[in-house]
């Protein structure tokens, strides 16, 4: 199995553990770590833990801190990154773990204006060229994460169109106009989206449980595909060509870090779906990966933390 994971918003993620964290106080950490991250990179890491060597992550990397990002990626034995170098700086995020409360707080620093991603036509052509050249050697495309404003509004649809024309399975984990624009060009076999994103993208607000399930089934029937709506601690609602199903979450025995649980779900879901072509089986696999990820410090990992 070979899966190409595309991420337009790569991240340098620092995860910091505190025995307890008090706002408006000096807080000293127990320890911290840095990882090459971003939604599709997190998914790629989990995929390679499920099946070593099955996934490659393709992402733009800002020249300003590219050396730092690529060093983190190269030191990660479960991550294989193909960078597209662009002007500017790869964004940075901080995750604060309060061990006493068992809470996760994520801080995202958008790129400073003077270091903002300047994607440019050349970088976009390189990105598309890689997908066109190598998509035939992959079984599926997992495209996840937000599109920085400097990238063309149609870049998501163009990448998905390449995979669609190559006859590959597409899992789209993005939202809003990028998803709506993609649907005008091709229909991803799998749309993975959270409840808020589903409602905002498809114009439904404040839906009850029954209304949400009905809306997901209706949209899935219209698109003749699979739609998976994750909802945090609540049951996952999904539908395949209009037939709906619910799967409860798998409670983690020891929640450490909930960052990238959705990315881990997407990885587990797609890996199982390619193997078994069964929605219920894939939902359970994704749920299990999300639960394992919540028990690790590393964002996007299903392996126990090293002692």
C-alpha cells in the first residue's frame, strides 16, 4: 500500500508538558519536544506506524526555517517528507499539556506578514508536477489541512483532480470553499470533516442529532461517496451513498495529548478502507488510532511514548 499525503500548512510543533499550568503566572515546564507536524504529516506518521514505508508526505517548506523543519523530519523514523521549498517561514505551533487537569491547549502562530508564505506560480507548478509525475505509483491521496491565503484558490481542486484522473482513492480532510471548489471538479471518495466544518461548508447550522445524521446521509447520497463527520467525544456519524452509520468513540485509558487525534483517525480510516473496502471496519480502525494518539505526547502517533 502506498499513500501520498499532501499538506499545504506544514508546522514546527513544540509540545510542552507542565505538572500544572496557571494563566497569568510563571509556569515552568517538566519537559518539551519539537516535531515536524501539520495535518497530513501527522497522518503520514501514523500510516507509517501502521505499515512501515507506506506513506510519503508532500509539503511546502519555508526557506527561513527550512533547515530546522527538515532536521526534525529526518530525525523522525516514521516520517518521509518531500519538501517544496518556498519563500517565507514555516508556521509554528505550541501545545501546552496540563498534566494535573489532563487538558491540551494549542497555540498557533500564523506567519508574520514580512515572512508570510509567498507560494508563487513556480512553487505551485512544482507541487502539481510532483503529484502528476508520481500519483500513478500511489494507491491513494490523503489531502488534509488548511490552505494558506497566498496559494491559489483552486490549488486543492487541481491536486485532487490529478488523483481523480489517475483513478486513485481520495480522502479530503479540508473544508469551506476549498472543498466546494473541489466538488465542482471531482468528488473525493471520502470526505472526512468535523461537525462544525460540515455545517459551515454545506450551509447547515445548529442541527439536532437526528438532523445532522439526516444531512450527512443526504449529502452522501447526492455525492455518491463516503462522508465521515467526527465530533470530539460524541459518536462519529458517517454515511456511504446515503446509508448512515454511527460509531462511538473509543475512550482512551490515559489521555495525554489530544492534538492530531483527527489526523490519526483519518490515517487509520484510510489504511483500513483500502484493505477492506468496508465503512464500519474503517470507522473502528480510525477510532482506535485516535484513541491511541490521545495517549501519546507526540502529535500524530499511535506508539507508546518512549520512557
